[in-house]
């Protein structure tokens, strides 16, 4: 078991915000423990000091969580399309179709067989085909990912703006500090 060399602060969500943050944006098999650990790391990194920062930081965490989900969905779509690309396919030309139609009409006169399915198992070669098969879904997910990135960046800018404003307020209310040098009295 490895331990961190840096001591982590223990962050306690203000009681007034517990109900507001009670239902995290979890879907499918996402676990509350994973979400809470994810939020805790973000809260430790950004260090909320008041209600507004708690709300902004939780918004940042939720957007980051949803962005993580979208990226997993994109990977799942690509893997699904890759499996689809590896499935045996029947390639039938116009001439094959004409022969097939003729065989259906008069089975004894024509004995041409349809082509056998092409079986492939090289996943690296199927990746470009997977992207081509799923290009619409991938583009939709990429658009959603870009939207989440934009929103996350906007929230992070707002956290920075609010923190700077709070620091200026605290600076104005703190007592004036007189700068000077310390010297010993030669008494």
C-alpha cells in the first residue's frame, strides 16, 4: 500500500449544501464512492473557502465527471464499430446477384455458389473502418465533448475570477502592515 507524502486536508461539505449536492450525476454502473473520491481530489486542489466557491467547484467536478463519461462512451462506440467491422461480410456484385436470381428461378440449370463471407481478425486494420462506420456517432460525441470542455473552462475562469475578487476584498479589510527591518538594540 502506497501513501502520499503530502498530507491531505479533510474537507467537510457545509451542512447547508449537503442537500443541494445529495444527488450526483451518476448513471449506469457509476459508483457514488468513485464520484465522491473524484470530487474530494478536486476540492483539495482548489480549496473552497465559502459557499460560492463550493458551488463553483462542485459544478467544475460535475462537468469533469460528465466529460469523463462522454469519453468512455466514445471509446465504447469505437470498439462496437470495430467489432462490427470485423464481422464476416457478404460481398455480392451485380453479376452475383443476377446469378442468384437466376438460380432462384431455375435451380437445376445454374449451379453457381454465392461468395463465402470474408472473415477478418486483425483489429488494427479494422480501426479505420470502425471510424468510418461510426463517424456520425463519433462526431456527435466529439461535439458534446467540446461543449463540456468549453463549459468546464468557463467554470474554471469563474472560480479564478471569484477567488481574485475575494482576495482583493480580504486585502482591503486586513490591517495595514508596516514594512521595516529588524535590528538589535546596542544597549
